[in-house]
C-alpha cells in the first residue's frame, strides 16, 4: 500500500511540475484570440493520431525526440524496478509521469492556456489525482474482468479520442451551438452609453 501511495505521489508531482512549467510558458505570450485556433489544431492532431495509429496501424511509430526521451525513461525505470528500496516507487512514479502520452499533451495544453503558474500546476495535479481511481480500477479489474470485456474497452479508446478531437474542432469553430461550440463573443458587441 505504501509503494502504491509513493508511486502515485511521484506521478502527481511530475504532472504538477509540468503544469507549472507550461503555465509559466503560457504566461509569457498572449494566448487570448489563439485559443480557438489551438483547439482546432489539437482536435485535428487527435483525429490524425486515430487514423495513423488505429487505422493505418504502422509497425513502428516514429516519435523523433520523444522516442529518445522514452528510451531514456524506460532504461531508468528498469534500474529502479530492480531496487530493493521502497522510496524507489516515488521515482518510478515521477518518471512514469514523464512518459509520452496523448492525454497528458491535451492536459498540458490546458495548463498552458491558464497562463498562470499556480493554476497550471493545480490543473495538472488534479489531472493526476483524477487518474488514480481509474488506474486502481484497471489494476484490480484486470484480475476479475474477462479478456473479451477488456478487449471491447480497448476498442473504444480510438472512438473516445476521435470524439474528443471532433469536440475540440467544433469548440474552436465558434458555431453557436450551446455547450458544444459556443460563440466567443467577448468584445464583439458595441456598448453605447447613449441608449
């Protein structure tokens, strides 16, 4: 139980640090007015990811710089798993939080959009906390759920990512659809003092 706590504490710490860095980065340039474009770009990227990974199904996915980072992290994780010390689970969690992942990129883009160090860090910390119950359920559920059911859940992943991509594109287009694609009308109406 202590090992599990240390693991998740390490992972959440990594997310929070990344959130602080991306919040700081976002605060360095004005993002207002770019949000809808960022939303569309992220949405299109998610759609392309689904097509590339789940439909074209390449044998080897080239990640460039991310691939090198991934290899370094995996080698370090291998060494930590051989450690006999309990504190190593904290570092395993921290390194795991740095592994390339599409959902983390999405959360980090939200942290950057906060344009605030504290809000970016908190957003990512809560993102990490939100993953804890799901990860525990997967770990425990893997023992009790049949292979067929797990396989069906796996097949739903591209549908979920595709749906999120479409939603992000719609939000960026400002089509006036309530809750889905609201019009960002800040500054669009002229206020007259003579009425």
